[in-house]
C-alpha cells in the first residue's frame, strides 16, 4: 500500500517539494560551511519525495550532551 500512496504523493505535490529541497541543498553546498546543512536538505528531499513507509531515526541523546552533570 505505501507504493500507491507514494506514487500519488509524488504526482500531486511531492515533486515540487522534493525539487525545492534539492535546490536548497545545492545552494547550501556552495560554501564549505553550508555543506552539512546541504546534506540535511538532501535527506529532507528524499523524505519529501516518498514519505510513506519512511522512518526517521533520532541519535542517542546521551551522546549529544554538551555538558556532564
């Protein structure tokens, strides 16, 4: 079922959203400092093109702490 949903999404709006994220990613990748943000834009483009059946994984928050208590 996600295949049919992804095809319908792609035809009725996903293409425009995905293209916008790819364009934003290309613009961010022009500078060295913008490359990490550009890479995230490409991940969002993939999610915008085919959202059904996709999962979003979050990193372990304990390893992301800036300070220790």
